[in-house]
């Protein structure tokens, strides 16, 4: 009788153990297959009585199902001490909810305990990045790269940290290394192209983008940044080629119209410039560059005064920029001269001179108009003399601007002597 009881008891214990083992295997199977809903349904009701491993599985299921707060409650409510696996998950949960004060000590502790665990390192770096501890991040990530110099995620964060603290050359070198490892990675390439552009390395930006443009069938992102780099670099033909490719893909943006117009103007294709800049002006009528170049392009047309409105508008939009005020007054002077409005041309040259008092050739231009167009010889003599007097005593003929001033001074001096002699014979006899 006793023997039968022992046999039955043993059988019950074995059955219970087998049942528990089967249940555990079932949960592990659900974890392996990502069936987190089934894990929650199986374990949620027993939350207060779970083993440490099942507490972890339930918290993981909550986290993976989009309920990090429930995962936090599950882990922190457990009476069992948290092991490294539990701490990792709890740190991740705090991180995902943006609770950085709670996440930081856990993740920092885990990183200290396992400094070569890249997952903990990246979480630690993410918190540093949020708190703008970019220099600390650089030290942290560079230390890791001594062991693993090619880790993609680590180097991406390192390059971003270099950018944040304006260590541009190191950021560029890191992105270049990553692009060498993954030459087809568009995300890295466009990041590096933008960095080249912002650092005014326009040739490097162009050279980086062109292969991607060719491989990716005129990708819009690379076309646009390459076009802007060429615009800044003065390669206006490339600007037109690239932006026309964008236009052929349906791009009708203000940015494209504006830069196509300005590049066409610089290439002296004034008809195209007017066409594009008028379209740009309709999209945005308060951009000073559009107004200026549209006015300047119209100034080259058969009706040059049609551009006056836009140049005057540009002046209103760009105040108080002396350089741009000088340029608009110069264009207005040329426009009025071409239209035969000579006194207005003199007035605008004088305005240009007031914004650029070192550009003494504006005085010569006024004198020349008074001399040859208005036949106002006394005023011409006065302005020629003023031009000669304000020029520096020493001019370097090897410098372009100085050489031009020397040549104008010779012409002005000869003409001034002629005018003085003519006045003497007219008035002295």
C-alpha cells in the first residue's frame, strides 16, 4: 500500500514538473516567434507570482507590444532582485519613454559593468546626445573604436557628435570612412554632401554627388545639393543642367526657378533669366535676390526701364545691406543710361558711391556723362578733378582694381587738361 502511494506521488511530481517545463517551453517558443500577445495572455493574470525569467518575458512582451509603461511596472513591482538582463530591459523601457533621469543611472551602470557591450554603449551615447554632452560622447565613442574601429552605429554617432561641436574635419573624415565601407549608402552620402556644402567645399560636394546622380537615375536629393554647390562655386552651366533635370521630373519649386533664373542671368541668357525669375517672383514676391536679378535681367531687354520697379523693390527688401544697395543703384544707373535718362543715371551712380565710397570709378562715370552726354563741362571738370584727388597716391599696377584706377586716372587727367584749355580759349579771348 505504501509503495503504491510513493509511486503515485512520484508520478504526480513528475507530471507537475513536466507540465511546468512544457509551459516554460511554450513561453520560450512564443518569445522566439515574436508572439508577444500570446505571452501577455498567458502570464498577465499571474504577474504577482511569476518566476524571474517569466517576469522578464512578460515585461519584454509589454515592451515589444508598445506598452513600455506596463513593462516598467512589471519589472519594478517584482519582489525578485533584478539581474543584468532585467536591468537592461528596464533601462531600455525608461529610454523609450523619454525618462532619461531614471534611465541614465541604470544604463551607465550597465555600461561600466560591460564596457564592450555595444548596445549599452549606444544607449548611453543616446542619453549624452539628448543632454548635449557631445564632448563626453566623443571620448566615450572614441574609446570604443580602439577595440572596434568599424562599427557602423558607433561611428555614425561619433560623426554626429563631431558635427555638434564644430569639429568639421573630424566629422568629414568619419563620414568618409563610413562611405568607403558602404559606398552605396545614400544616407551617409547625402549627410557628407551636406557637410561639404556647409563647409564651403563645393567641388568635393559636386564630385561626391555626381556618381550617385548617375547611378540613381537623377536622384532629386543629390541633384539639388550638387546644383546648389555649383551655384555657390560659380559653375552656372552645371547649375542649369542639374536644375533642368529636376524640372524635367516635375519640380516647379521656388528654389529651382530662382536659381535657374540667376544662373541664366550670369550666363547672359537674359530671356531665360526673365522667364524663370518672373515665375519665381509669382511664387514669392519678397525675395531680394529674385527682385534684384529680375530687375537686372529686364534692364538688358529692349525696355530696360521695365526692371526699375524690381530693383527699387530689391532696395527696400535688402536694407540696410551696403553691398547690395550699391549693386542695385549701379544697375539702375546703367538702365537709365541705356534709356537716355542721363541725369537719373548720374544720380544713381552717386547713390552707389555713397554705399561704396572706396569705388571711386563712380565719380569718373558721373564726370564722363556730364562731359559727353550732357555737355556740362564745368560739372565734368569738377568731377574729373574730384576723382583724381580721391585716388590713393600709391597704386599697385599688379592689382586688377588698382590697374583699372591708374588707367582711368590717365584718361581723366588728359580729358581734364583738354577741358581746361578749351575753357580758357572760350572765355579768355
